[in-house]
């Protein structure tokens, strides 16, 4: 019921939109002036609190001095008379002395004052201890002990009084400095308040002019437009009013009235423009069909060339076998197997075993080129070899390690491939001891992969597959439909480690679908 009442009031208030704008304008002015007043009040309150804090410690130190004298007087009274009232007053004075010493705040003290306060608190504890020993010795009627302890307590009390006076002087100096700073702050606040008042006056004048212009300018434009139309000048530019209030509604209605007179001419222009756009669209469609045909032709050529090269390699391997060149035959067979694997449909998934077998062919070819310059280490978990993954994932990563990681090393270059299962995740790690890369390069690779998630066959130059790390990362993320399938760990001079995480269960479910 209450909400409905508020909604009705708001509807009545803003139904007349000009009235609503006036209300908003005056509310805004009131808010600005109120905010300025609140700021001024808060600044004054803050300064008063700082003044209070400056003198609270002075009052507390005076109370501490009085409490110390009270303890000393009550102690002397008890030691002289052994009266129970003196002992009770002594105990109360000790409690008050301890409490007041802890009430003194050191937040606004300098380092020297804090050290003096710490010494005073420590001496108070020592003083109370000596005084208690004197009281206990008095109870035990041990004259020498209570005399010695009383003298020691009195000596400490004098030191406490001396340190309290020092702290008072130090506080006086610090408070004088704070007072000067607060005085400067007050001057700054006064200047700021004057500035704010001037700024508020300027803003009010500016808003008043703007609001008056906003209200009257559309009316002036509309009157000029109506005068031009009344003289038969239909080429006059329409009145543009950027508002939805009554003035805007009136201007729009007048514009529609003028537009209805010129509608026939506008319809002819629109028909001509539509015909031009249709012709342009037809030309674009024709161009698109030509591009598609050209792409189909290139696709057929890319299928013919690999099969021709593959058949040629097989023929060369057979010739080498007949001639007894076993190493040449084995080399060409590995090249043929590698090429056969590379030209298959990249979108058909394979097992980890097939990927590793392809890596073995690749390693044989690389060893034929580089000999013992590069060492390949395989650490394989046989239980994960049947797990499915996208084709041509491992070879581009190994090629990247070879080209960009250990390619410039003359000796002791190592590339390690390791498979392992951890719970429902199969981890494939490709690691090298090459020159590594910095964090910026890693971030660029991962970011580029995010921007290229729609491409399955994006090619890059520099390796056998023509597939870069960006393409590998994109295909892995799309295949497994998750972001955390690959991680790159590297730093300059410390090699690179690429970790592929294959979710086993999710992988199998997707393949079944």
C-alpha cells in the first residue's frame, strides 16, 4: 500500500516533465549546498577532536602525578601507623596509579615521548613492587627491610616525578608543534571553504544559465521553424529537441506534420537508395561466390600435392630397400609415416599412443639431422596410451622446443616427453633445457590463443606442421571445452615446460556424443 502511494506520487510529480526537471535542478542545488555545509561541519569537528586529544594526555599526566603522591602518602602513613585504613587507601591508590598509567595514549606522541612513557610505566611497576615489599616487611615487623624498600620506593618515585615532568615538557613541545600545524590546517580549511563557496556560486550560476537555455532554446527554434513554414519554405531544417518533455513532444509533432507534406519526395529518394543498395549487395554476393570457388580450388590443390609427395617417398623407400641402403630406407619410411600422419584430417581425434608414435618418427628424422647434439627422453605411462586427444598436438610443441628452445645449443640439449595419470587427469609434459621465455611472451601466446579459438587449421611458418602454439592451445580448449587444459612454465635461461591436462572422463563422454 505504501509503495503504491509512493509510485502514484512520483507519477504525478514527473508526469509534467518540465516540472520534474525543475524539481531535480533545485534538489541538486540543495544537495550541493548541503554537502558543502556537511564538509565544513565535519572539518571543524575533526579539528576539535584533535585539540581534545592534544590536552587529554596532559590531564592524564597530572592525574598520574597526583596518584603517585597519593600512593607515597598512604605508604608513609601505613609504615608509620600500621593502620588498616591507610593500607586500604594505599591499595586503592596503587590500582589507580596502574590504571591511569595505561590510560595515557601514545598515538599522537613522538618517538622520544613514547620512550619516556614506556620508562614511566616500567618504573611505576618497579615502584609498586618495592612499596609492596616494604608493606610486607612492615607486617613481618622487619624494620631494616621495610626501611630499605621504602627508601628505594621513594627514590624511584622521585625518578618517576622527574620523568613525568620531562614527558610534560616534551608533550608541551609536541603540542606546540601540533597547534601550529592545526592552525595552518585551519587556515587551509578556511581557504578551502571560501573556494568551495565561490565554486558553488559559479556552479549555481552556470546551472541556472544552462537550465534556462535548455528550456527556452527549443521554444525559440520552434517559433523560427514555424515562421519559415508559414512562408512556404519547406527546405528549412527540422527542429531537433533532445528531450522527452512537453516541449520535445510539441516539436516532434510539428516535425511530423511538416514531414507528411514532403513524404512523396522522400519516398522517391528512399526507392532510389534501396535500388542502389540491392545492386551493391548483388555485386558483393557475386564476389563472395568467386572467393568460395577459389578457396575450393586451393583446397583441392592442397589435397593433391601431399598425396603426390607421400607416394613419391614410398617409391623412394622401396628403391632404397632394393638397393640395400637400409638406413636410407628406414629414414624415408619415417619421413613417409610422419608425412602420412600430418596430411590426415586434423579434426579426427587420435590416441596418445598415435601422437607418441608420430613423435618417435619425428625424433628419428631429427636425430638423422643433428646426431647426438640433441637428446630426446621419453617417460611414458602405458596405462594412458588409449586416451583420446586432438591430432597434431605434441609435434608442434616439440618442434617449438627444438626451434626456439634448444636450437642454438651446441651440446647437452635435452627434450623430455612424459605422460602420467593423476586422478581423472592425464598430464603430458614436454620440457626442454633451452633458453626459455619471459612472462610477457607466455602471456602473449595465451592471449593470442584466446583470440584465435575459431580456427582449427591456422598455419604458421617455421616448422614441419606449420601449426603454431596458438593453434595448439585453441584446439585443445575447443576439444575439451575448458580453459585449464594447458599451462606454460618458463623463465629466461631456465628452459620451458609445457603441461597438457587431459580430463579422462570428460574426454570419453564427449567422444561418445
